[in-house]
């Protein structure tokens, strides 16, 4: 008999990774330009995953493919067990409710106040009373470190760092399990970037979030990422801790971590 004993099978299931995202054989292209070829990636529940790569390696293309803003030319993507290539309307709504996205430029509605921006996903996806939505939006705004005085301000009246926090509060509006961040510290000064990193790590720990974060910021990788996925050669060439990547033989990874601006090079000096 070849079947596993029930206890052994149960133990294997208990120790198997709980993948919220599974990408298999992804192919992405624009016209004749192939961005990704045979790309595989798993994102495990509870991890903060940094995604890095040189210009043109398709970091944002990968994010957009996962969240459904770009249809892949090949391969498959599964989120929460749903195949994104064959989604029912109910499955699509389920994924949208369980994910939050902070786009690089914030993508806030310029005509809406901070409070209205943060409330907008709840208005769209729930039937909660207006007073409840307002209270929850105020809680999310406080959660990201903004004061009540910001509630009635428009995005144009905010600093870059404040707009990032409003975007993050809106991404958290529906209490997602999975959070996507596209260059969250881009455009912030070092102090603001460090504070934003600390905020993301704290929220991840406190709320049990799984985070998929595109970044160029080495400090962010060291400060908050459990694993880093490296895009090169049209695929994910390695997914590992930063300490493991410091020892990689891949040319781009060596340059990134050990080059003139690499933290590993500074430590070795």
C-alpha cells in the first residue's frame, strides 16, 4: 500500500507552507519585448517579502499581474487558492476584499478628503452604516500615525510622507490579509523612510499581514523583510534572506549587496 499513514499525512499538511500567492511559469510581454519568462514565486502567509531587481526587470509588471491589472501571456497565478485566470465574480470580489494595495504615487482621489479616501473601499465593498464607516476610517487614519486634523485635508495639501500614510490607511481599510506595496519609501527623506519602514513592520506584526513589497531601498530590506525575491534574467533567480543573498554568486545580486552602495560592503570595510 503506497498511501501515507493518516498521522504522517496530517503532519506533512501541518508543516507545509501556506502560500497565499503561487506564481508558476509566468510569461509577461509587451509586443515583442518579453519581460518575464517561466517565472515562479511563492509568497508564504505571514512573511514580509521584498521584491528587488534592476530597471526593466518587471517588478511592477509582476505586481500588476498578480493583482489582475495585467493579464499574463502565459503561466498561472493563484491567490488564496483562486486561479486568477478563471475567476468568478464572487472569487474576484473575495480577492479584492482580502487584499490592499499601496501604489507608488499613492493614487489618492484628489477631489476627496483624507477621510473620504480612506472610507472609499468600505463604501464600495460593504453595506455598513455611514457612521460606522466614518469611525472605522478614523481608526485606520490613527493607525498609520496621522492626526485628526488631517481628516478634512485634500491630498494636494499633504506632504509626500503624509500621502503615503493616507494611501496605506486606505489599503488597510478592509482589514486585508495580504498587502501590496509599490516602492513605499520612494521620495521620502531617510528619516521619513525609516519611520515608514517601522510602521509597516509594526502593522505586519500586529495585524498578521502578509506583505509583498517592491523596493529599491536597501535599508528597507534589512529593516523589515523576512525574505527577498530577486528579479533578473526574466525570472526570480533567488528568494532568500538578505544575509543569504549577501553570499550569492549571481552577478547582479553581488553588485547590489556588495557594490559601492551595498550595506554588506560597508560592513566588510
